[in-house]
């Protein structure tokens, strides 16, 4: 078992939380800078992943590769990211989290440059694998840093603001990336992203303080035992299962979303950028609001609301036969309200599950499971749907049923985890060490 921290070891680190920090309800100036830096890093990583889909129409003819080969290029990132999380989990708590973040972020930038330089299918596939190996771990390190620096009553707002990176990648990143590729070629967006990412990394190097309070806690000598104790802790297994089902649901619908909108609902393909931009602008505001409400009324209550809303919208959306563009925008925004109302409180709740000495390994394994579950869900979705003679997507409502089912299972698991954590907290208060 991992040795529990003593009071002396906790105060030995210069970055250990102070009593005032533990009860803080407002952000300090430094914390605001940290949120901004972490959000930017997330923006870069998410944009790198999302760029591949719209650039596919240019990459495939340029390299003379098939849709199956391009699908492998896309999924290679997810699977290599999942493998990377498992490989690094045993070592994730042995280093200053800032140094660990900069190490993997440097690899991510180099992988992005490699993608821009790729001239052959094999070179692009290898570049995406390398980018996934480094980029797939960054989200887990960001989560661990957020948990180390921010008190529990601030984490909902922190996760809400960091999640605006997803919306920003839609509003700013995708249109800009498509403009660059149309103006020059598909290589340029990767070079520009790498340059912007380099600036962000230098700011983190210069502005972020060491995140090493967990190093004052006695560590296990064996990285293998550290990993083993993390993956065999019953509470953690419940958390991993919940993450898996939540991620499976999301990746079921996403790969075929634009195809369903155009081929089944009759929306023009030229209206898709407008749909993404409007949805992205709305979610930029939705994320911080959901985070603030989560801290105010309770994270699990907001998760329940998000689950019910997303299940309702998914049931309606996947069974539509036709829809006007304004109504589609409304449905899409409501769907993202439900998604964010699940995702943000869950991330804040997960941050409180592991002990400080296992926070890095827990986050790395959780991120790995997210990537692997997403990749598997995309493969399953591809086998469940097909096209008819007119190009319409068939059985999309089946994906909706699967998403609703996984949402119910995830809710039951998190409800159980919530009660276990609450009972453990009461026992800790009743029987102090």
C-alpha cells in the first residue's frame, strides 16, 4: 500500500496547499494565469486531434490513400495515446508535474511538426502515432495539476474554463485551419499549430511554478507496484468504468454526425461551418456557467441534470427525419449543454477520487481508458451503421440507443462511487488518524 502523508511531509514542499488555499472560494492572480495556460495547452491538443477530420478531404487525394487508410491514421492517435497513458502511469507521480507536462508537450509539438512534414502515408501514420504517444498524456497531467493547485470548491469552475478549449477549437481553430489549408496546402495548419504551441510551452516554462507537493509524500520504490495498486483499488475501478461508458457514448455519435446532418436531415454542407461556429460560441459561455453551478449546487446534481438532458436530446436527434437549420442549431446547442453538464462535473468529481500520491497515475490511466474507449466505440459505430442506395445513413438511431444505455450505466456507477466517497469522508472525520 502507498504510505500516507504525514503532517510534516505535507508542509515540507514549497508548493503544498496552505489552510487558506484549502478553503478558498475565489481565484488568486496566479491561479487565473494557471487556468489560462492549461486551457491553451488543451486547446492546442484538441485542435491537433480535430484537424484531421476536415483535412481528410485534402490529405486523401494528395497522398492517394483510401478512406480505410485514412481511418487508420485517425484511430492511430487514439490507440497510441491510450497505450502511452498505461506506460507512463507508474511514473506519473515521481516527478514535478510541471516538468512532466513540458516533456510530453515538447514531444507533442515535435510530432505535430512531423505531421506537417509528412509526404507519404507511412510517414503520416508514424507521425500521428508519435503525436498520440505524447499528446494523449497531456490531458491527464493538466487534470492532476488542476487538482493539486485548486481546492475542491473551485474545481468545477476550473474544469468549466479548461473545457472552453473544446469550444474555442471549433470557433477559432477549425475555420482558421481550413482557411490555411485552402489558401496554401494541408501541411500549413500543422506548422502554424506547432508554432503557437511552442509559444504556449515557453509561457508555461516561464510563468508556472513547480507542482511538486506530492513529492514530499513517501513514494513506492517500484513503479510497477505503484501502477498495480492504482489499477486494483476498488474505488478507482468504479471511476475507470464510469469514464469508459461516458466516453463510449460520446464517440458513438461524433464520427457520423456531419454525415447524418447532411445526408439525412437535408442540411447543406456549406452550412456546417456556421453550425460549428454558432455551437462553439455558445459552448464558450456554457462551460464556465456549468462549472460555477457545479461548485454552487453540487457536482453530482449537475451531472444528473446533464445526463437526463443529453439522453432526451440524443433520443430526439437520432430519430429525426428532417429539420430546418435554425432548429438544428437549437438542438445542437442543447446537446452540448447536456454533454458539458455531464463532462465538467464528472471531471471535478474524478479529481477528488485518488489520493495525492496516486493522482498522476490515476489521471494517466483514466486518460488512457478514455482514448481506448473512444477508439473502440468508433469502430463499433462503424459496424452498426450503413448507407442506403441514396446515401442516407441507416441505423443512426441504434447508436442513440447505445448512447442512452451507456449513459444509464455510467450514472449507476457514479451514484455508487458517490456514496462510497461520502461514506469514506464520514469515516475519516469520525476516526481521525
